[in-house]
């Protein structure tokens, strides 16, 4: 039951036909776990608490650092050095005294996930970390739990809802169904080093909160079997649909415990040799993509080259995904690098390169080594 004060507090939300008293009560009875009290977790936590999610656990073993304050606005300068989970718990209790909030000041690992996840109705992946995302996916798949995940890269964010039970008793796509695990043998860089615009985590955290509320009120409306991509700079967005014929194997407890979860962040790779480039296209099946404007000179008269201007990359993202092996080229290497970073962000499994010397170097080598030119 909702108390008189709760009905007054949630009045604007209850007035929505899609919510009503029944929907508000569903939110009150919900029990969720937010993994990560950072840029994504803070805004999601604040709005879900205010919306009336009845039981919220906050899991994060990290402390508040000075670089966090740019985007984790739940925290203040005088709280530097304190545990994020503890401070977040204190703040949320002030936002809404009608809900139960629990702090779990621990870092995520396989054993902890296996122990804690099953006590909740839904998991929020607010880690923005590849390894953690795959671990959360595997444990949620094992326990048949839904989870809402978001990720960030510079000006771009993505969000999706995974492993949701459908009316026929089956489950929607999980994260591995859309993004199979990256090659662990590849070199990697820390994803945190890429940087992020301050407001983007807030935007994506609120998208996560929105999906959580939708799940408990009417899960048919959730962003399932797809991932939504949003560019905060251009305000463009698109969705990546899951191939429902592809289903990743569900891991056992033993397999999860034995998995190292060393999933690398996509690394921007460059090629500086035209000879190396043509070796990759002729022997390894790589596709050459010219990201200059359509009428830009010199014309790239190279057999098999495809023209996809940088500004149209998002429109051709699915096509590039099917190619799986691509090398981007432009006038000087600047635009090809941007194309590579963009595609590697949304499709970590695509093998991408940027040809840095530029199109003229490539054309000169092609003319010298191709008899009919």
C-alpha cells in the first residue's frame, strides 16, 4: 500500500495513465542493484529514488576523487576521499525517506556478483567498463535477471536493456548476443583515458533510469533486442538491432568463476605503410573505406574501395559491421581516425585500422605497383 504522504509525493507521476496507483506500487515493490556510483550511477540513483523505487542497493568500492566531481554531481568537494557507496546512500536517504537504501562498498568481482545479484529484481550496469559489463551479463543470464546497461565514449553514449523475460517464457537478447567478447589477445588502452563530456553521463544515466521505470510499469516498452546510440554533439541517434538468430551460450557458475574477464577496450589502430595496407586487403580480406566527401579530389581510383563520407558513418554503421574488417582512409588521416574511433566504440569486435599518411600516398603506391594504372 502507498501511504497518504507517498501518494502526495508521487502525485504528478501517478496522474499518468501509464503509471497510476498500480504502477507506483510496482515501483515501491521493486528491488534493484546499481553497480557503480559514478557518472552513470549517480543520476540514475537520484531519479530512481525520487521516483519511488522501494529498495535500492548501491555497489561501489571506490572513493570520491577530484576528477569525479566534473560529472558525478551527487558528490561535493568536502567529501573527497570518502567511499562513494556510503556517501551516495546518505544523500539518497535525504532525497526520499520512504525508500530503503543499502550501501555495498565493494568492487565487483565474480564471486560477489554471484552472491548478491539474485537478491534483486533488476541490475543496473553503471560501471562503464567492458570487463564488468560482460561479468554482469553472464551472472544475470545465469540467474535470469534483467539488466540495464549504458556506456560512454567522449561525446557518445549507448544504452540497452538485456535478458528480459517475454510473454512466451523466452528471454530477450543479452549483451553477448549483440557484442560477443572481444579478442583478449589484442592490445588495449584504459577506456577512462578517452575522456567524456561532463553532461553525457547524466544524460545516459537518466536513460537508464527511464528504462528501469518502464520495466516495472510496462516492460513491453523497454529498449530490448537493440542498443540505442546517442551523439551528444550532433544530437544524432540510431539503434543497433540484435540478430535474434544468434544466442550466446549461458555460462555456469564454475565458468563464471574461472573466467578472467579481461575484455579489452577497443584500441585505435593505425597503418603507416601502403604496402601493409594492400597486404591486408589482398590477403586478410580487409575492406578499404574512403571517408572523404563524395566529390573530393584526388579521386580514389582503387579497385574495391568504398566511399562513405565521415558525416554518413552512422547511417552506414550496420553495413560496416557486416564487413567486419575495414581500413579507413582520408586526405591526411584525421577523418579516418575519427571514423575508426566511432566504429570501434559501437562495434568493439570490428577489426579496424586508420591509414595515417592519407589518400595521395596510397594512390601513388597503387599506381607504382599496379601495371594497368
